């Protein structure tokens, strides 16, 4: 993944939000916002669980089973 300066993140996020807002209806904006909140929370839970338990490592059964499904 490319590195980005932490100071640039708020500007990039605001620009993306404005671009999305200008392309969608208010209802669609609400749906996208809810989707992104849910995605962020899910990623946080996954990262916390992986750090706490080692689950999700290349040798774990859950990852191997998930790869078989994909």
C-alpha cells in the first residue's frame, strides 16, 4: 500500500465526501454513509480480534476455510 502523510488524510477524506455527496441523492448519501460506518466498525473488530487471538493468520483454520469458500 502506498504511504500517505497523516496530515493529508482529513483533506483527502473531505474531498472524497464532497465528490460522493455531489453525485448522489440525499437518500443514497445516507445509505453510503451507513455502509461506510458499518465497514469501518467491522474492520476494527476484525483487526482487534486478530491482534488479540492470532486468528486470521495464514495457518489458521478459519482463513483456510475462508479461502476454500472464495
